[in-house]
C-alpha cells in the first residue's frame, strides 16, 4: 500500500512520454533555458507591450522572481523584483531580443555583473495514466506551475491512527506543506479515490504557497497546519488552517475545511447534511426557502439552548466581548465533521478575529438528524 501511495505522491515528478507547447489560454507563454549556466523556467505575458509581466524560477530552487517591463519592437526590457516597500534599491535587469522560438540576451546585476540568457518555448512532458487528475489539467491551464511541480517530490513523514483509520502523512520539503493520505481502512477503490483528492489538495496548497511568496516578496510568510477531524465509512473531514502575509495590508489567518463523500469523492455541502428551511415542492413549483436566510437565526436559537453561557449577548458598550447572537457572524460558515457533531465556525470582522474559531460551537448529531439534508450519510449516534 505504501508503494502505491508513493507512486501517487511523486507523480508530479515522474517521466512522461509525449510533448506539448507551453502556452496558457490568457496569453501567458512559458519558456525554458538558462541564465548563465543555470536552468530556469520563465513565464511572460507580452499582450500589453507597455506593461509586460512575468516571473521565473531557477529549477534548483523553484522560488518565483517577479518580472516587469516593456516590449518595443523585438526588444524586451525587464526588471527583476520590485521596490514595493519603498526602499528604492537597484534591481537586476534583463534585456532580451526575440528569436524564432524564444528570447536571447543578457541579465545584469545592480553591480554590473552580466550573464547570458537563452530561452526557448517550453515543451511540456505529457501526463501519463498515473498522473493525478488535477496535475493533468495544468499543461493547458497553468503550464508554468506544471513545470514547477516536475521538480518537486513529496516525502513520507509520520504515520498515525485516527478514528480507526491508519494515516500516512506527506510533506513537500521546500514549502513545508503537509497533508495525509489514508493507508488503510477503506475499500480499495474508495481509498484510491480519496487519496487522489487529498494529494491533489496538497499540491494545490503548494501552488498557493508559491503564489503567496511571489505576491509578498522578501517579507512574505506562510504557515499551515492540517488536522483530520472525522473519518467514517462515508466521510473524510479535515481542517486546513493557514496563516499568511502575502503583501496585503495585514497578515491574516484562514480556515479551509475539506469534507469529502468517500463513495463519490464529491465535496459535501452543509445543506447535504443539514436542512432547516422548507423543501422544494416539485408538484406546485414552489421554490425552497433560502437556506442562508433561515440558517443563521436557527443556529443562534440552537446554540443558545446548548451553550447559554457562551451565547450571552455582551452588555451595551462592551466592544471587547464576542457577540455570538449577531446573525451576520453566522452568515459565512467554516464547517467540518467531528466525532460529537458538526463544528460550525462563525466569521467576525478582522478587528474581532479573536472571536473566530470558538471551541464550543458544535451542533450535536442528535439535532442534525432531526433536520437531515438530501444526502444519506452514516453519522454517529450522539
């Protein structure tokens, strides 16, 4: 089983047979070549000659360096990096001339060091039958990311048992992004399907990490923790918590739960499990009540009964306490399964971000079973 998971985990770096040209649908073109003697991968968008954008990475390091500049006739002048923090420091430059299938020219450091640049249109190794479906879509949609992933491999990390299922953790060493696959506990086809989705999500998080590093520049930071929250014959549920500083006004933290139907691989929506509005009447054509309109006040009522102390409304003028009786904070929900019930996380404005993620806001399965959604899932007895 571990060998099979290794094949899945390293599929982004396996050898491929057929070749395709690297050009995204939106005008971005991808090139491979050398800067000096060092192999690089370059993405350029020259559709607006006076505002050329791009990026490149050294194949050895995979970290993006931003490019910007202008194309005049057949001469492309680019600046590497930016001075977004106002330090106005000198930056490296590239001056390239268009060739039949790429670019050639020179890179120059702020101190005057010069290195030759040779680029040709990238030829992409075609996916094989063992390639993860998500990665197989990248040659057309994101050829640059596809080439980045060719040089990255997952390494097996710890193993653990969770709710009767054995988990194998994987880590991508450069980004330190980590996620698990299921080593045993499910029928073979269900387990293969779930593991493909989990490993695809891991690679998506790796791509997001590199996007954050590019946007945030030298001060960018990102950390991430992943926790399985519930595994059953029908459900795989986990939560991805990400803290990031990608060049925005403030650092931030977000939760991104994953709730998968074991038998179909589809994402489970909250309304698949919990429905509190009127059902659609197909015989009369009456539409269902808007679940979002009725869910928030219903949740407040349930939580007030279950957790009266936590749901006490703060006194007038108390701006430091968390008001969980405000319907607005329950309008956008992070939710996932747990052994005791469904966890529903409220969402507060940034200034009250400390009110997010209360430990107590779990709706017991005994309540959920009184308001079932459309998908029949085996859930624990409360």
